[in-house]
């Protein structure tokens, strides 16, 4: 069963949310999800670009008022 890991990167600026995401990928299994909470608008663009480049799967990107929730699924 897939697990979901949350990263609270609110208040951090690019590239820190992406660096936290990359570090967390090393700790989870294929099929698991990571939800990144971020206030950095740049991360909303940078994270999907990185995910596409390295071959993982994007989940939902949701604006939550004062921050975004970005979900990524480990594919390999």
C-alpha cells in the first residue's frame, strides 16, 4: 500500500523546496507519494519540470489560499 510523506516547506524559497523533495525521494518506495506544502510560487513551476525531467509522476497541484500543495509520486 502506497504511503504519503508530507514536506512542509512553507516560508522556504527556491531551490529549498525542490532540494527537500529530492532528499525525501531517497527515503521512500516506488508508488509512494510526497506532498510538498510551499509558499514559493517558483516551486509550483520548478517541481513539475524536475519531475518530468527525471521520470516521476505528478499528482495534483492545489492552491490552498496562502500556499500550494504539490503531490509527486515516485515512479522509479
